[in-house]
C-alpha cells in the first residue's frame, strides 16, 4: 500500500482522478488475493482488512464510481472534491498501513522523508 495513491500524496498538478480511483478500488482485489493465498494463516489481517474495506474504502469507491460515470472527472470542482476526499481516506489508510507493519513486525515506511 505504501507504493499506491492510497497512502501517497497526489499533487493538484499531477495524476488523474480516474486512475487514482482505480488504484483505490484495486485494494479489494489485492486483499482478496492475500486472503485466498494465506487462508487461515492471515486471520488477524482478514479481520482488519474487511473492516477497512467495508467502512473506509467501499463508501469512497462507491460514491466516486457513480459520480465518475456521471462525468464528475470532467468538472474541475468535482475533481477538487475527489482529491480532498482522497486526502481524508489517505490518513485512515496510512493508519491501517502502520497497523499492518506492526502486525508483520516490519519497519513502518509510510512517513519516509523525500530524499533530496
């Protein structure tokens, strides 16, 4: 997740809202693959992931998928609103990423400083 838009900044002058939405939506497939691959070996991950997907990701993707079908990403105000909402869920998903890092006993890389 630390390489995806779900935890990385999306500058106003960069990226594309539709692509960002697709990246957020891809968390469903990635999570399903992990659960299928590891089964009972990832019970704690599954408990957390299902809550995050259903309470954070799904409402966001459902709202913006419908809006995108209605041409929202062709309107500057809607694009701005999308990016603001994305920033909100990014904070929640960064916390989730930190939880996963703790669970896996690995270093949390969500807040790395930009190399200058």
